[in-house]
């Protein structure tokens, strides 16, 4: 009774993409309601590590990241594999800071939601969005339906209709809103599967991200994927493993068995007890390379995971969720300023074009990468001949991390710029 149900914009989900777009729009004076099915703080399967690309987005959000609040800096990426160990510092660049960050995802999402609230966004926890509402005549999305949930996540009470001229779906991998509109994922795009947990380690305060590039199955075959260790400075590290399927088909791999074997065999120098994780091992699917399109249909935008905005190179999604939120907010501001119906719709449609311009070429390269490393022979060649060569790995570092200088930089930056421009933005 008395719940406000009308807004300028309804945002579905208050993860990194949803909270970021809610912040941007509230700061611009929009009346924003964001509906989040869970209650903060809440657990989310994630690596908890942020590259300088993600840190840049946090800076654009004006979000403070003090160490005393749990934000742990990292100064580079250590690559391990095939008997080799190479360290690549995050260099100071015009476009990115020279450090990354780590923070548990439960704290990260809660912090970002509170940041959106501080800008005036109405973040409502415990609301499960059940579907979209469309105009009977035009088919345009004009709102959503939702049910409140109790502390255990069970839906309670009557369904409520929330109305707005624009809905932004930031509902993650489930993409319930898009699926309800018949927007299926594309089966020619990569899909990742990741598992992770937390372990106590004496190296918890080490300020480097570590990636293991040689993951093997029970028969010692190299697999397309990598393992990670992201120290959190609180006595623990986030430790996980992910594999990649180039066409989204299930791999059939037992990821928990792979993870357990990798931890026991390859992480002895981290001083962890493989039989004593701090939390249970959890897994999640990772949609990649724009695997759900279009990113705009009349009245509805997709941001973050709901639109498959995850890098096939490293499984990074947080940076792209916040980047898409920023681009979506720019389009919404242009929509408000337009003077005709045609111009307003064109402003919203520009969002999808902008995302392809920003990420389409890079993600297309990632699709080629996923196809190549799916072949064990290619993985063997890369491990044997690529890892020992610092020059090759310098470029690989920029490729995997997506931290290259678009305005110039060194030879690797210039090569990355060229490749992303010539690759088709599909």
C-alpha cells in the first residue's frame, strides 16, 4: 500500500551495471527505481579482482576506494604456466590508472548500491521482477511486473506493476527480461564456466593478481581456460578456475574436480590447506562476446551480463557492466534532450551502436581467440613457444587484460588498436 510504482526509468537488478546506471541517471536528475531481488550484502560468484579498466570506471563513478574499507590494490599481473613465471606491472597510461583493486563481491555490490542511493536513486531490495509490460498497440516496453520477497527469497504478496517510459535490464546471466521478450542467446558466441572459493593463505596481502595459464584435465590434456589467485588482504584469497567453450555448448567437464586437482597440484606455494576452504566452492555460467542482441529494443536497454558483455579473453564482466551503464546513461540523457519522437528514439538506439563501437572489435577478436585455444595443439604451441618469450607475453598481457592505450602508446598498444578496428563488430 502506498508504494511508489512510477518512475522515469526502471532498472532491473542492482549489481555493478544496475547500480552504476542508477547512479548516473539519478545524478542527472532522473527519477530512478532499481529493483534488486536479493538483499545486500549478498554473495555472488566472482573473482573479486578488478583490472585498471574497472578501476577507471569506478573513478568515473566518483566512488572512493580507500584501503581501510577493504579495497586492496594490485600493481600488476603475474602469469604462471609451463614452468615459467612472468610479471607485468600495470603501467601508468593516459587512459587508465597504474593499479587494479580487489574487494569481495558482496562488499563491492553493496558499496555500489549505496553509492547510487547517495545520488538519489531509489534502490529497492527484495523485489523479484517477474516480467516486462508492453504497450498493447506498439509492443514497446513500458514497465515491469514484480513481487516482493521475504528474507529467504520467497515471493510473497501480490504482483506489482512498475511503470516507466524506459526499462534498463541489468539482471545478469539469467536475463529474465530479455528472455521473456524472446531474445535468446546466440549459440555462436563463447560461454565460460567458473568455480571459485576462498582460502586462508599467508600471502593474503600480496599486491599482485596471479593467473595460471595451464589448466589440465585428469588425463593431463591442456584445457582452454585459466586459474586465478586474487589476494584480499584479510587473511584470505579468492581462488578460482574457469574454462571456455567457443560456441556456448556444455563442455561436460567436472569443474569442481578440475578445481580441486589444480589447487592441490599447482598452488602449494600459496600455503593453503586444500581441504579447508573458507566457504563452499560455487560455480556460475559466464555469457560472453555480446551473446544476446540487440542491446536495445523499443523501451528496453540491456547492460552488462544480460547482453553478454563479458570478455572471452579473461572472463572480466564488471568493467564492461559499468562501461555499458555509462553509455546507456549518456543515451538516456540525449533522449531527454531530443525534441521529436524520431530524435528521441534515435538517441536510445545509439546506445547499441556505441557499445559495438566500444567493444565489438575486441569481442570479435575474443571469439577468434576462443576458437583457437579450444584446440589442444594450439594450447601446447602457445605454452611451449609463447610463455618463454617476454615480447610475446607483453602483447598477450595487453590482449588478455584489455588495458591498452587507444591514443597511441607502445608497439603493443598500437597493434591492439589496429586489430580492434579491423575486426568486424558483430
